[in-house]
């Protein structure tokens, strides 16, 4: 099948069923926008004016974070630097979420 045939078939499909399917997908996204899932990679979502954030760690990562926190609390500047590196990434994600919230509220 060449590209023009595929384009024509796609156009026919969208004309006959595509609008209904598209509306079902949009409705599903709206109904489930507050759900966060490890499986689909959704790790932050606004629901009204509340931001939900899903943090996913493997056990060694969680242990390293907690250990790094305790080491930093014991004046280990290298550990503090690592913890702040993670916090910096988290804050950058929050900034992106705030920009997205601002752009959807207009």
C-alpha cells in the first residue's frame, strides 16, 4: 500500500469513526488526569489547584538518598552536594509544573 492509499484510508476512518474515538480519548484523559502511574511515566499532574507528584525510587536509590541526608547532616559536604543536586532536579520539575499550570489557567 502506498502513502496516498494509506492517507485516503486514514481520512475515511477519521470521517466515519475517528471523531467518536477522539472524544473518548479526550474524555478518558480528563477523567483520569489526577491519576499518577509508574507504568505510564506520569509523575506529576495538576488536579484543580493541587499538584500531585509521584516519586519512584528503587530501594538502593532510596537508601542512598536517606544515607546521603544523614551524612550531610553530619557535616559531609560531598553528601550535601549530592542531596542538593537531587533537590535541584526536583525544584526544576516543580518549576516546569508551575509553568504548565500558569499556561493552562489562561
